C-alpha cells in the first residue's frame, strides 16, 4: 500500500499567524525524504490554507506525485491546467465546512463533471473522484472515465462501536473489491490515523491511502520525518 500525505494543515498553522512559516512546501520535501509516495494539497475557493503560490511551488519541487484536491469549478480547472499536477482529486466543497464532509454526489446530472474530467484528461492529468463507499457511485465513476476512486473513510473513522466499525469496514472492503474487479484504481482517505489504519491496510484492493490530520498532528511532537516513517511502517506492515 502507498501513502500520500496531505500538507494542508501545515498551511493552516501558517495562516493562523498570517506569516511565512511553517511552509507546506518545506513539509512536502520532508515527507518525500521520509518515504511518502505522493503529496496532496487542497486548494479551496476561500484559500483558507493552501494558496496559489503553494500549489505553484509544490508543482516545482514534488518529485513523487502531486495530487491537487479541488472542487470542479471553472476557476480550479483553469489553475489545474496551468499547474499540471499529476493527479486531480475532485471533491465536493462547502464554504462553511471544517473539512470535506462527504463524497461527490453522482446520483443526478453529471454532465458538468464529465466536461471537467474530459478537460483534465485532455492535458494528461489523471482524475480521482472522492466518493462514499457505495456501488452506485463506483458505477458512475467508471462511466465518467475516472482512473481512480478515493473511498471516503470518514464514516468508518467516526464509528464508535466495534459492531459499527466492522460493518463499515466490510462495506468499504466489498466496494473496493467490486471496483477493482472492474479495473478502476481504488484508494481511500479521510479520518485515518495510527490506530484505525490497521484494518484498512488489510484490504488488498486499496492501493493507496491519503492522510493529513493525524500525521501533521503527530509531527508537532515527534517531528514530521518520524511521523511519516511511523505511518509508512504500519502501512507496509513493517513492524
Ligand atoms: N482525502 C480527501 C479527499 C480529503 O478531503 C482529506 C481531507 O483534506 C483527506 C483525504 C485527508 O483527511 P485527514 O486530514 O482526515 O487525514
């Protein structure tokens, strides 16, 4: 299993003071040195953490894979086409939310999304759709020609009883299996941390996880290099 690290929270800390540090671009370099397989940043409409300068510099320095997480708006598509990340992860975005609250709603008219995906593909940018773990959403993602689906693990992370955790986990596992049998690449993310990642690692169809909050939180105490190494050890089952 591979690990992409979301560096948004480093930018959040910078913005808390309106100064130049800590710099998410420096964080990305450290994550790569520690063995991360990719760097994720979410450019939000309100630029509350990552800003346009960060995305530009990340594109220059990231040597693994740059995943630009964004809403499928005209503004963001234009930026993606200028910056040329390796991958765009399309997410729904609500202005007031603290973090991305759910997967994309693919249940109604997807013609706008289809145009966005075609435009990104025309520039050789791969597209991942962030979806809730349900089979109908997988079918739609395949119809829309996305290369990757990222299964939303937020519900799993929020479950409080063992029974609910196992239920949600088996749902994620079944959807991952069904999707990968149809040839689409499956990744997962949201709310994953150093404890709840263990059972996710055992779902063989999930090729990669995208983690931000827990790694950057641990980095405050252990340093970023060690926080990344600790997570890599778990996901590679190297303990
Ligand atoms: N994947 C997506 C699509 C996200 O929106 C986020 C949060 O920015 C993450 C993964 C990472 O979530 P967390 O910060 O909870 O690890």
